[in-house]
């Protein structure tokens, strides 16, 4: 009976290790040289955007559409590798 209890305890401990949470996407993307969506938003705000309406990652660049302080539409493209302004 003690052997069965020990085996059950070991299985429970191993199962917990298998269910451990993975690194968040921002951490992974930072390690492979790509900026995260949150970083892209911060950079876009630094270029005059005050409201993000749409953001997408396409072909190695972040495409960000939103509004400037006067309410006019503003489109910003950022290099997804280093965050530099493309448009």
C-alpha cells in the first residue's frame, strides 16, 4: 500500500511539472529579436499616435492604424525586428 501511495504522489508531482505555464509571447519574441505588440504600441505612441484602432503583424512589420491628437487617421509601419519606423 505504501508503494502505491508513493507512486501516486510521484505521478502528481510530475503532472504539475508538465502543466507549468509557458513563457508569455512577449518574452519569446524578445529573445528572437522581434518586438512585441506592446512594444510596437509604445513606439507608435512616441510617433504621435494617441489611439490604436488596428494593429497587425504582417511580413516582418507591425502595421498600426489609429488617430493622432487632432483625430486624423495615422498609419504607422514598424520593423518587427528592431522597431524602426518604416512609414
